[in-house]
């Protein structure tokens, strides 16, 4: 029965995202050497409305920072000429983004393990239900709400249902185009269940903790990346401007909303919404967290890309009261991650490690009383960015698993 359900869940034919194509569109890499070059890049970004991959917003560009942005065919010709005219060194990472999108999939390895494949939302939902049916002692499923377009928001509760009392919330897929994030949540669930009773550390974790795993928070946006626009980031709700859609869900929490770094332009990738918790997805998540606040000990938000492990705060330079503990936990987690493939991660508070930001999930959850709140930015550092190939799913998830287990083990050994 188990094998039948899982095979049904993952028997869908191979496919690539449909909708808009990106033939001959480019990904540029620039490292501005001084303020003049920074100002010129900001000018290009603002006037051409470029799609910035790193940093995520043009106003966060600083001297000597690595900058990656996507431009269409016509923009690319003009940008190359302007950069050369200004004497700004640049590199075109990808000359044809559509080829990279197509090559993200392991076409020659369709029989590969399902946990090393990117999956559409319907497959993920079927998989989640099959897990709850096939492993009732370790898994249950809860629908915590609906997306703007009416899709179910599903949380898998993973742990020994009889002994585990405290909880860890694992949030994935808040930004639609960051596909490695939902892939990690699926990997985590499968590895946790598969190794329970075999791996001492995982067995101890699942006997002590319930992991509340939300594989895809931004369900509508994730679906849209498969059907219409691979690089869509926000949800799909309307905005005050008719032609612009979507709110950045990680700027919509009620923590310093409309504060530092807030973007009120509806057409922007970082638009924070009309009010805190204006998005149905955030309302549903917030309600679920508050219902379970007494049992939750930690919150982990998974993003991509940049290889970072972040903790509060993003909306202020002020350090949280337990910042020494957070730094100690992050250091240990990054060390554990590095031990497998020597992948280097930087860790620290959001504000100084990446950029100031308001309205984020890990800041909100921290101020709600869950004092162990972390955000991962997974692989890579910019070579593939949001288009991390499927062959990198397994190593990325394996090393991240070590970091998450390190954080969870700290809760058991030091806090619970």
C-alpha cells in the first residue's frame, strides 16, 4: 500500500515550467568598486526595472558587494554598452536563461529518487497526504488555511505522536522562485521518517520534538513559477494598482511593518502589502502559530540563495537579549553543515549580515516569544542562484539537515 501511494504520488511525467520564456535573456554579475559605480547600477536598476537576484533589492547595492541581476534581450544590449562606457567591469553568467531553466532538470535521470527532484504543487500535496496515511505513528497533516486562490496550506506534523511534547516550526517556500526551499522541507520529512529508529540523533529528536513542516507557504506563487513565470517571487493577490499583483509575504508580518527597508510600491518584488497580515497566507500562518505558541520552541525559515544562517533582528541594529545564545547555536549549525562538503556559510543578525528588513517571519516569531528563530539562505552564492540544478538538491539537503539537527539538538540538550 505504501509503495503504491508513493508511486502514484510521483509518477507524473517529466515537465519543465511553462508560460513565459526567457530565451537569450541574461544574468549579469557586477562588483561595484566605489560609490559612483553603485549609484550607476542603482540608476540602471530603477530606470529599467531590472530583476535583482542578489541583493534582492537594488537599494541594497553597496561598494564591493556581489550583484546579480537578470535583464531581457533588449535591456542586455544597452546595459552592456553602458557598463563598458562607464568602465564598470561585468560578467554575463548566463547568456540564455531559458537553457539554464531547461537544464535545471535531470532529464536523463527520471528514475532518480523522488527526493532529488523538483515537484509541482499538486505532487507535493499528494505526497504530504500519503505521508500522513502511511506513517500515522510519526506523521499527521493539518490544513491551516487557504491561499488567496483557494489552495490548501498544509502542515505535516512529524514526530513521535505519543512522547513528543515540544515543537519546532519549519517554514519553506515563502518566496515562490526559491525552489530548493520546498525541496528541503520534503527531504527533511522523508529523512526524518526513514531514519527514525535507525539514527540515534534523529530518533531522539522525533521522540522529543514535533516538527511542524510547512512545505510551501506561498502556494499560489509557487504554482505560478511552474505555469507562467519561473522567477515570480510574491503571492498572487491583487494590489491597489490593477496591472500589478502580489505581496512579498516575508515583508507582511506585523513586526515593524512599514519600517526600515519597507517597499510600498505595488509593482516591486518587495512590496509589503496594504497592511500587516493583509495576505491570507500570513493570516493563516499567524493564527496557527498562536494556537501552538505554548509548545513551539524554535522557528526555522528556509530561503535561497547566498549560503547564510541568519537570526533576529532585521528591522533594527539592536541585538536581541539572547543574541549570544543565537550566535553560539548558529556557529555550531554552520560548523555541522560545513563538515559534510566543506560548504562555507556566513552567520549573524539579519540587519548587519545581509541588509535591514522589516516585516519578516523570523523577527515576528521572535517578538512573539519564540526565542530560537533562524533563517537559512541555502546554496549557492550566485553561480546558479534560483536555478540550482536538480543534481545539487541532495548535497544541499544533506548538509542543511545537519545544521537543522544541530539547532534542534541544542533545544533538547540545553533548553527542554
